[in-house]
C-alpha cells in the first residue's frame, strides 16, 4: 500500500511541475515548453480568418485577411510583420470540432481561449533557437516564429520575409 501511495505522489508531483522538452532530453531553466538549439524548425502560428474577440494579451497569430503576423496587447492587435503572403500555406478544410478543444500546459484549467495555452505563473515558452533563420531555414512557412541566436531577437516569417523584434 505504501508503494502505491509513493508512486501516486511522485506521479502527481511530476504532472504538477511538468516541463516539456521537444527533441531534446531536458528543458533549459524555467521553460514550460523548450526546443533544441541549432535547429531549423520553428513554431507555426495559426493562420486565422477572423480575429478572436476574446483573445488575451500575448496571443500570437497570422491574419489570413491582411497576411500579417499579430500579437494581442491589452485587447488591441499589434503588427509584428508587414503584409506577407499565404500562397504556400495549406489550410485545413475540415470542420472544427466544437467545444474546448485545446491543449493546456502548466495548469489543469484555463479561461484563456486558444489551441495551445501555456498557463504558468513562473515558467515561459522558450522559442526554437535558430542561427540566422533568414539564411538557414530553407523553406520557411507563413506564420513561423523562432529566436534568432545571432541577432538575439524574435524572428517571424510572414510568407515573404523575416521580421525581427528585440
């Protein structure tokens, strides 16, 4: 019986403080979601037809209508790129499944809308680290985001060119 209680306690502790390392053995520092260094793979932001009216601060997306990458800041959408192109984008034509279909990391529940919600009071997303993505990512996809280790900035690809944010 004691073994079962210990196993359940260890499992629960692991779930509560879960950190995810993608294509690497462990997370660097206090990251909730972390990617390997020296990769050429980035995170692909959703390309949406309608801007969500209930988006929370920090929401990132690509707007299909004006072909720009945007971030929600205090209920306003801030441009992260110039107008790009979505001609190489492939869109899901199937119906969305109704309801709360999302992945929540760092908490059991959330009120924030989103497909992937990172909810933590002391951990953050660590972007994929790419050295000079404008030269090293051979076929970037519209809406790609990463951290450029050379310029020490966030890089976003709008389908035509990279934009860099410090």
